[in-house]
C-alpha cells in the first residue's frame, strides 16, 4: 500500500501512497494519529461488499489493490474500499522522518479514503502485488504482500516498492481485512529475496 508519505501524500503509494517516504498523500497531514474521539467512537458498519470481492483470500487481496488503482481523473470507489474492512480495522504506515526515526501512522479506512482520495483523483496511481507469503491458522491469516507502485500502468519501473502486512479474518461466510500495516523499501532496507526482492 504504498502511500507516499502522509506528509508527502497524504502524498504517494496509497496503500503505497500512505506508506512511502512518508507517503506523499499522507505526508501533508499532521503527524499525530487519529483523534481521541475517533479512537473511542463505535466503528460504523461497512457498506455491503461484492460477493466476488470477499469470497476468498485471493479475491479480497485482489480487491484491495484493484480499488485503489486507477488513472488521474478517476475517482476511486471508496464504498467498495470500505466494504472490505472489518469494523474497527486500521491501516498503519511506517514512515521515516528527516532525523531518520521511524514512526507508525494509524488510520481508519474512512480517514484513509478522506486523505488519499484527492491525491489519487489528481494523480495516476497503480499498485500491484508482486509476491505473497501466507501463514494461516483457522480463521486468522497473516499475509506479507510485496507491492510495486506506478503512476501509470505503462511505467517501466515502479516509483516505490515495499511490503504490505495484511491481517485477514474469515468469519465462515466471507473474508475481512483487519489490518494493513506497511513499510516502503529504502536503499538501506531492501526487500529480502524470500519476499520477492
């Protein structure tokens, strides 16, 4: 999910955007996480999901990447995005500040949509999975999903790569995203070969 830095995104990857350096899309926002009111409020029920988006682990992973990707000028389907997440779900971007310290920026799906939406509509953004590593125990799944982010599908090279750590839940009827926690690749932090680096 690369969201470029929230200071910058709040400037680039989405999921990548939020994640990148700090994600450009996320980069322009205050460094503080969510407000105390947001943290204590009862999570709203998500919109109904497309059955095809949540019928399998592969389907929900594809849906996350698909819904945030698109050309400049195209609004994203944020109701579809919200429908993938369990109430109370979080998106967490690891961002490095100018002093070289890492910080975790925590967002709700709603806050992510509000912050990333304008950037994604103005700029082309395409993110795809290039490698997947899965551990599952019953209803709980942990997925390391390596991503590559481009401004256009035709771009020869991604402007950002990284790893999205997905926590997924299967309730016996459908899959849900519980958390997406990611960090962009840096020169001093290359993606390991076991994760497709």
